C-alpha cells in the first residue's frame, strides 16, 4: 500500500511536466492546409506569445491588432507571436477572413479548444487567451482576456526576472 501511494505521488508530481512536454508536439494546419508542428514556432530561442482567437470573438476582433504591433517590434530580437484559431479547420474560410480583415502579420494555425488544452496543459476558458512560452519552449503563464502590446511586454519582463532569480537555498 505504501509503495502504491509513493508511486501515485510520483506520477502526480510528474504529470504536469509530462503534459507540458508532450503539449508542444501538437500538429495543426495553417490556413492553406499545410501541416505544422507548434514546435516550429515555440522554443526557437525567443519568447513566444500564443494568441488564441476565434473569428466570432468581438474582443479578438477589437484587440488582436496589439499583437501585430508586438510581433513587428520584437520578432527580430526576443519574441514572436503565433496565432491559433479555435474555429476548427472546417471553418477555415471564416478564419481566413478574420486574418485578412485584421491584417495579422504573424503565423496562424487552425485548431480547436482541445488542441489548446493540450498546448498549455490548462483548461481552455475562451477567447482571447494568451499563452507565454519561454525561449526554450516551456509554458510559463497565461492571460485570459484582452492584452495590449505593453501588457504582453510587461508579462515577459516579469517572467524574465523570475527566471534570473537565484534559487532559494
């Protein structure tokens, strides 16, 4: 019985790490039907903001332009943006219209809420949601609801400070 409890504790302790490690190997299609692994975009030596959106989301429509400015300013240096539509591939025409109407300048993939759950290891609440991944591809935090360029920059700055803190003894 004690062995079983120890095993259960070990599994519970490792489960989040396993979910996050496996989560970034998700394959999704882009707007043209080309298959991609999200690891092509996450963990490439830069911070990655994953902007999860839906074509029917009024807040996304109103605020996602902030991520185009963020991507423009940071993509050559320290951060990029990856968009993921949760409209499902069957609704790719709606997603394409949204991308065109919003002039999104960052890569966008199409999935569904289950894909986003696997990506973060957290329960997907709704759009817009922003997931922040370290330059090594580790999921760091999320923001549910709208986010401006300045807010995304502040989140990354705070996460960088956390990473640089010396470990407690």
